[in-house]
């Protein structure tokens, strides 16, 4: 099985986690989790934080290093707010592109590994030990990860529930699954051709080509899919392998959980949904 598109997936390790460059492949047992409480109480983020992320996003094409480094620090802050310090824990980053999130987890002491389906997304210098692998079938044993992390990937997956099942499989009972995605009716749902996706995907893609002189990177139904918040929440809450710890707007500076509870409004106003999920015992 594949995510969206016609990418060719390759696997460089068998079941187990790969060591950074220079070492042999091995399976790393997850550390016992010392309690279920977060490191600190998770409050709504500040206006300053939200503004900084938004401004960085607007300049993503011109300053990708600044944008994604800031986003990675913020995402790992969110993980630690719900799970505690990641130092010494095993983190599996699925679909992490060129590795900003993996590198930030490692900077904080985690044993983090990047699994990316598209070799073209890895960049010139991917993190050591990176693996080209299909997100539907990760080359990992059951329950090897303390934290399974995926940022802005779900909208690029043709079968989100199968994808979530694989994230749950590789996460140990009591471990954390971090999932964020840009829903289709968000102002950014059309990605590079947003917000014109509200008028239809093909019309938006055609406008993008006229304006830029090049084809859009994303095609609806191939590598971008119309994922909705209400449907996703119902499907996740019906699962018996994952329980919802938090469902919130990832970037809003206030009322982050309240927005997600309002049908209709949430599909537009949430912008990007963050799900913090706990792996249930088998």
C-alpha cells in the first residue's frame, strides 16, 4: 500500500530501528514510562507564539530553515507538554521530510528516527539513520516507540485509518501518538493553491499554473486528500487502540479546544488540527 501519489518506497532496515550512520541495525526497547502526567500543565499558547509561527509560515519559501526549525521546536514543546521530557525516549518521526523534527527531538536527547516515503523530500543532508519506508508498513516491530510523531502528513494519505493503525502498532501501550494535519476546508487546505480550493480543486490548480507558470505540486486525489475534522474525530474516537488525550487547533492562541467542538465552524476556523493520542493496551 502507498500514501498518495506514485512515489517509489524503499526500506533500508528490517523490523527494528536503525542506528545513526556508522552503526549496525538494532531493535531498541522503549524505556518504561514513568506515569501518565505531562511535564507541565498545557495552557493555550500565547499570541506572540502564534504570530511568530504565522509570519514564519508566510516566508516559508524564502526562509525554509527558519520556518521549519521554529515549527520543530514548537512541536516538540507540545509533545513534552503532554508527555514529559523526551530525553532518552524512542521517537519515530513518520513523513518528516528533510528531518527538522527528528533533529529537534535528538537535540533534546531523544533516540529519534526518520521514516520518509519520498526520497526527494529528504533533502541533501537527511539525519543519519533515515529510512525510506512506506507509512502503511513501517519496518519496525510492535511497540518499539515511546512517541510516534507525524506532522502535516494525514492530508497526504489516501487511507488515514490504516495509516493511524500502523502508527498505533509501533507505539508501546501508554505511549503517545502525535498527529497534526491541515483539513480540507481550512483556508490553507489547498496548500500552494489555497484559498482558491474553495472554488474547486481543478480551478485552483489551473489558476496556480497561470499565475506561476508551473504545475502545482499537489493534485487532489493523488497526493492531497480532502480530510475533514468531524469525520476524523468520529473515526478516531471509535477506535479501540487509541484514546484521545487532546484535540485542539495547533496554532490558535486561545480557545484551542473549544473551536474543535463546534461542528461546521471547526472545519474552517481550526486551520490545523492537532491530535494527541494515547496508545491503549492490547
